[in-house]
């Protein structure tokens, strides 16, 4: 069973950068697809970016060209580099790890980290 811990959130001015980390316990993290999601007050949780176990990435249109997702399997960590941040990026950011193996789907969520973009 995996446990996910997000870190790296905080307060940043518009145009600034932050790097979020999603660190996992367990030896099989590399076999999971990992996604970053965010939820702003009063809004539904939305997908921001994903990376497969093979390293393929996908992004929401709203963050393409500004955010980069990457993974370091040796460190059991997935990163979200966020550049050119905008006030509308303000949200709680969550990571999710998922995989399907042997007919069983496993899904784990972290507790979230707050990102606030404001001057």
C-alpha cells in the first residue's frame, strides 16, 4: 500500500515559480501512473498533468507550456514544476497514483498542498 505526501506549495507572486513534490512510500511506485490535480474554492477538482509509468506526459490546456511533470523513480518522487504562475492557478494541489495489475485497480491520493498566487 502506497502513501503519498505532497510538498512545495506556498505563496508566490504572479509570474513566479514553484516546484511541487509528491513522495511515495513502497517499492512499486515506478509501476504507477501519477497525476497532479487541483481544486480551487467552490470548484470541482480538475486534472492538471499526468505521467505514466513509462514516462509519457499529458497536460491540461490551461497549463501547457507553463507546467512540467516529471518523475524520479529512484527517489519515489513525482514533481510538478510550475512557471509563469497566474492567480487562477491558486488551488489545493493533490497527487494521485494509480495502476491496474492482475485485474485489481489501486488508487492512492495525497493530502494536498496549498498554492496561492497573489501580489
